[in-house]
């Protein structure tokens, strides 16, 4: 039988769990990947890789914990925005900025979630979708419905709207190779983020507004 691993045995410093998550996030962001090696995680965090087993069970558990941290924050922010007393167009513009900011900070998030859903058993895949994807689809249905009722949005399919918004952000922030070989840079800096935030916002909002 495997020996029971205790935190004291591993001399884990305070905040080690969050440090592992932060380091895993940094590795995937910098490498434009949706996976990590435990050796890289240990080297860059300065922590014993056995702590992954202690806190998360295994690497898959670590990745799911990272998804939970990132996606729950996204879902909560969208729900908070919908509860604000703003008009629908303002809410949409704020949300579009938030989408770009989230992908700039953690560009791997959507691809990692898709990977976890794909590789999970059907029951777990459904749980992941119900927890992280369906709330956003429901939020888009509500937001679009508000705008249509107010006469400012065209009626559009919320599901297709989700694919448009998330797909546009996801592809851009995983486009380092395109930038590297076509623009002589592979740096996704804040200036480029801000340009894309404005560009995507204008395109999406212009596409859904009622033409007057």
C-alpha cells in the first residue's frame, strides 16, 4: 500500500496549494499549452511535486481545480454584470472587454475545459458542461433577450453568439505562431490586448445592434 502523504512530511509552505495553481497557470500561459509536466511544475514553483497528489489527487485533479478557479470567477462576474442596472448594450460592451481580459490573463482556459470534457467519462463531462458552459449560454440568452425586448438588439441565436465571442477571443490569444511568422513578434502585450478589445467589441456590438 502507498504510504499516506501528509503536508508536514512534505514541508509545504503556507499557500502551497495556490502556488501550485498559479505556477501551472503561468506555465500554460507562457507556453501556449493546455498541459504541464510535474517536473516543470516542481522546478518553477520550488515545491515538491508530491504535493500535487496531496492537494489534488493527481495531475488531472490539479487541472480540474485550475478550471474550477478560473471558470467560477468568470461565471460569477457575468452573473454580477447581468444584475446591474445597466442597459443591454452597456452590459454587452462591458462583457466583451471582460472576455478579452480573461483570455489575455489565462488564454488556455477554454481549450483546457474542452480537453477535460473530451477526456472525461460522460457523467463527469456533463457535470463540467453544466457547471461552466451552460451558465454562460444561459447568461447570453438573458442578455440578448433584454436587448431584443428593449429594441436595441437583433434576435440572434445565443448559442451561435457564444461560439462567435468565445471563438474569436480563443483563437486570437492562441495565435503566437501567426504573430511570430507574419508580424515579427510573438508577444501578446497589453497594447495588443487593448487594440483587440476595441476591435472585437466594435465588431460584435455592431453586428447585434438594430440598424437605425
